[in-house]
C-alpha cells in the first residue's frame, strides 16, 4: 500500500550550471590575404578571378596552392561535366590522345615504307588491331586520306559521344574532333 501521509514535491530551486569546456581547434587553417586572385581552369584554360572567400574555401579544401592550381575546375566546366560526364571526359581526358599517338606510330610506319600493297594491308590490320584492343568495332572505323596517304581516322557511333575524328598529324588542339 502507498504511504499517503507524505507528499514529495520536486525541487524548483536554481540548479548550478556546469561550465562548458572551450572547444578545441583541431587544425589551424592558414588565412590568406584578402585579395582577388586569378587562376586558370585546367580543362578549358580560361582565366577566372576568385574573390577572397571563394579562394579561401578552395584553399581549405585542397590544402596547398599548388594542388589547388593543379585541380581547379571552373563552374562552366563543372556544369558541363555534370550534364554529360562521358562527353566531358572524352573531350578533356586522355583516352583518345593515347589512341591517336598509337595510330600515329602505325601511320608513320606506313609513310616510311615503300608503300606497296603489302604495306597497305599491314596498315589496315595493325590499325584494326589497335581498335579491337581499345574495344572499338572495326566496322565503325573509317580511314581519312589526303593525297592517298592516311592522315586520320573517323570513329562513328561512339556511345554518348557521337563521331570522333582523330587527325593524327594536326596540332594538339585540332587532333581530336568530337561531333
């Protein structure tokens, strides 16, 4: 049975607050000077001007200015990459550059030969072997000729990209054309 002679009331007096310990800063970030800074995008090579807060945020993310400059991507390139990442990396990556260099060595071998019919067969078989090694169907590859000499390849129907033209004897900016 309950004891009904005693009533227990709660204590409404002031309670003592415990003092909070100050927060400890684990890593001190370097504070950069408050000036606008110019930085080049690594993908489109355009020069961008960042205000101090933007640059400080990126600096805190990358830890060093060298690493920041090596990995900086402007907003337009970032949005382009988000829209179609496969096309973006096909344009700005090095997969087609490597393939163009390999094709150029095969074409150089053909150009330095006496250009007999056997050399032409070797050119076609070596090029198609490179394409098969790169997982490209040989039916989608077309040779580009100038004055009966091979100057490049057109690779049709690349998924998510379209037609890729490899002009192996052009400058770096005109070597790979994606349509």
